[in-house]
C-alpha cells in the first residue's frame, strides 16, 4: 500500500478543527470504538451524527438505502464495518460507501480495520483511492473484547476457551484507538493541511501477550482466577453451537482465529505514540480500571 513514509504526528503539535462545517458521521456509534469516538468528539464540542441500526440516524450495512441519508451533509466520517471486514461482500460494501461519500462531498474518511486481514487491506486500498482525504487505522485485538465483547461472560465465570495457542497478540485499548481516530478526523497543521491524509496507522498495545496471559490479567484485576483452555476448531464450533450462537457469528469467529494467529501479528508498533505523543496504555491499567468500575457499580446497586 503506497503511503507517505512513517513520521511522527503528535496531535498535540497541531490544532483540531475549531468549527467543522458539518457533523462528523460515526458509523457504528454503538460499537466499542464508535461509541468512544462519538463521546470524545462531543466532549470537545464537535457536532456528531451517531449512526447505527438502533440510532436516530439509521445506518444498516445490509440496507444500502440507509447510507446516502446518513452521509448527507456530513463533513467527515469514522467508519466501522459490521460484523468484520473479513466477511464475504465487505469490500464491495466499502467500495460503494466510498463512492457515496465522494458524491456527498465528505472531506475526511477514517476507516477502522483489522490488523493482518487480507480483506481489510483490500478495503484500505479502496478508501485510500477515494477522492476524500483518507486515514486507515489497522488495529490489533481490543483489550475490551475481554470486558465488553463475546469473551466477557466466560471471563466473568472464570474461564476462557478458544481455538488459539500460545501466539502473542499486542492487545490495544479501545480508548487509544478512539483518541487516534479523533486526531485523524480533526487534526490540521499550521498551514491547514491534514497530517494523516493517505496514511495507514498501525496501532497496537505496548507488548505481546497470549490469550491465556491476557485472560489472567483480567482475572487478577478482579481478584479471581481465569482458566484458559485451548481447543480444536471443531470443538470450539460445537461449544458455540451448544450456547446457540448464531451460525454466521460462529463462522466469523472460526475464520478470524483460523487466519490471524499464525504469528503474522506477533509484533508491536509505535503507531499510537507517533500520533498521540505518548505510549499506548498497558492492558494491566485497562484491566484495573475495569475492575474498579465494576466494583463501584456493584456497590451502587
């Protein structure tokens, strides 16, 4: 993928757009990163159009008639794809969305992408070929998958069962991703340029952990033990089916685990530091904050 050579882009050295000519459209505003991006933008006084299947602005990846209405009048877009860019048809959807965003006059487009996914790389090329200024965030697995995602109920029960072995993953905090996304949406240089235009930011946490080690971090934060079990893909499929997980979700999980954990992503990057001027948050800090919040919630009940 052709892009400018790596460079340090500390958002603190630039000024965010003082008053965008239109709202920032957040596609997937109820998701792990989308909700954080929308909240952060609003906290900084920027207009936000939250879009999802359940938002006032309806956006549904399975219903293309909702896309143009969501884009109308938007100045920039934070784009997440549901359920994942690895699924069949995702790149066709991204191509059509990019075309509509160009037609709508969107100034900036920031795409969330999975790190190491061939399909995500294809989607990134489509975004970078757009007429609008583009940035792609190529992200490791989120810390919050252990607390807000599908792993959370099993973690709470003291176990984690996955079809993955002792491969390292540089898990990243979704709050760090949101901060980078907001920088990419709003930063300008002294001469009014977008310092993130045409770039793909490789975003990871500060160190590698296996899934077993990461699960243990969250267990220790709550003062409990989380037992990790590695199983075969077939056994994992059987387990998910026993819990009535929908077949498309089962297929997606098996595709992700069968593709991404061959060592291709077992390295850290300095993408967060290049953009934000600080190191990414460690998973231990994220886990401790989660545990404190959970205890406070329990006390207040």
